[in-house]
């Protein structure tokens, strides 16, 4: 018998012995049971503001990636119900719940409803947001206060619940905006409310250290949703031409970036602001 044959036999004998030695000590069977339980448990995502736009695309994408999803809305109940029907028609599981993210009690109830339906949460996409624009000289208190209540306080309410409830190994993702790089006139208050998401994510990533939970912001460029369209065609003019990839962003583009951060491949990205804008800006 050659030396090579001998080494191969020794290697195979050792390889065969290791699992049985572990099994005797009880380690392998415990690990196998734990891993099997984790693999068979369905992971769960809450997506705020998912009746339409980026949130709806994200809810559907995560459902197609195997998550049970809690869909949230403010006023558009029918749209939220349709997102759930779409997920179910594709073989997924979802529920929908009304909650104004600006109201801490409503956010708490939203997370409770999710836990009741699905037993816990692994991913929170802190997406609900509004865009009120206007030059400093003309911005009303009402428009400013509502946007800060939704984007700044609302995000805080959602992240606080997420920090308390997301299971080890989970993901927390907030929607910032590419606008924070070079905010045009009229977007001061909105850009400020989106820059906050980057700071929130950076700090929360550190606070959750040791639990294998990543916390990031995603910064879309201009995406074709009501958020922009409510400001008229003007808000979209020239954007495809200025974008190196030659078009306006779609909600599905941003859902793809969020799904990537939720995947195994996204695991090492933590405390970052990930720009997803086709190269604009
Ligand atoms: N579109 C863009 O170009 C763009 C670019 C950068 C960043 N973003 C950010 O991406 C996020 C989603 O934007 P989008 O374009 O998808 O917006 P959108 O199409 O206007 O949809 C907004 C979603 O948020 C919900 N919502 C609004 N206020 C809420 C509140 N107080 N509580 C709970 N839900 C609330 C809406 O529910 P109802 O349907 O019930 O009203 C809807 O589901 C926002 O945070 C936005 O700042 C968007």
C-alpha cells in the first residue's frame, strides 16, 4: 500500500470518528437539534408603511424570500389588504395592521399583533415616511411638525420596539435618502429628517453589539412612487437623464437592496448607510 493510500485511510478514519465522539459527548446531537429548529422556523419581518411604494415592494420581496410579513399602513387599508392578498396568492404568509408610527402606543400594538400572529420578529424595515417640501421662508409649522413626527419621532418609536424585540441574528433597516448628499433648495427639513436615519442606525448597531443583529440605513435616489409624484411631474424631470443607469428607480430596486442586507451575503454590512440610486449624485 502506498503512503498516499495510508494517509487517505487515516484521514477517513479520523473523519468518521469525530462525529461519533461528539455524539457520545452529546454535543453533536444538541447542535443538530438547534440547527434543525432554526432552519425550520419561519423568519418574520415587519415593514412599516408597506401599503404602497417601496414598503409594499419590500413586503412582497421578503415574503418571496420566505419571511412571514406584517404589513403596516396609515390610511390606505384597501392597498394594505391587497399587498397581503398578493403575498398569499404567491404562497406566502402575511397580516396587515393600521398604525401611525408617530404614536408610540400604536407602534407597540403593531409589534404585539405581529408577535401574536407569527411568534416574534427577525427583520424590521423602518420605512414609513413622508416628504413635505418648501423653502425655509415658506415652510409651515404644520408641514414641518407632521414630517418630524413621522420621520424622526416615528422612526425612533419603530427602532425602540425593534431594539427590544428583534431576535438574535436579525436585521434592522431604516430608509434614509440619497438627498442627504446634496440636498436641493426646498428640501432642508426633509433632508434633515432622513439624515437622522443614518445616525440612528450607526448608534443602534453599536447598542446591539454581541447579538449578531445588523442595523443599517438604505439611501434610495429618486424612486417612482407617490412620495415624489404628489409633487407633480416637475419632481421627476431630468432624473433619468442625470442617472448613469439611465432611468428612475423602481420600488423593486430598493426592495432588492433591502433583501440583500437581510440575506446571508449582507451579514457583514453593519452601521452603514447604503446608497441605492443607480449612480445619481
Ligand atoms: N420615493 C423616493 O424617491 C424615496 C427616495 C429616498 C427615500 N425614500 C424613503 O423611502 C420610504 C418610503 O417611501 P415611498 O416613496 O415608498 O413612499 P410612499 O409611496 O409615499 O408610501 C409611503 C408609505 O408610508 C405609509 N405611511 C405614511 N405615513 C405613515 C405613518 N405616519 N404611519 C404609518 N405609515 C405611514 C403610507 O401608508 P398609507 O398608504 O396608508 O398612506 C405608505 O404605505 C420613506 O421613508 C421615504 O422617505 C423614498
